[in-house]
C-alpha cells in the first residue's frame, strides 16, 4: 500500500471512528463509543504508517 493510500484509509477510519464515538456518547451506548475510539486509534496508526513511508521515500 502506498503512502497516500495509508493516509486516506487512516483519515477515513478516524472520521468514522469519531462519528461512532459521538453517537455512542449521545445514545449512552458504551460499546459503540469504545468501538469508535478503537477505530480512531487504528486510523491514527494508519496515518503514521503513511507518514513513515513518505519519510523513507525522501
């Protein structure tokens, strides 16, 4: 996977995760809230992976 693909997937996971977190918070659904937090963390990791690939290509 390329740098831009990792960053795009990371951004998507962070966005969806944030939405799940907020919906879970609003509906008092702790499971959905935790799922959202985990997905945001996964997205952050994917973004870092993309950044590392970019740094190695420089």
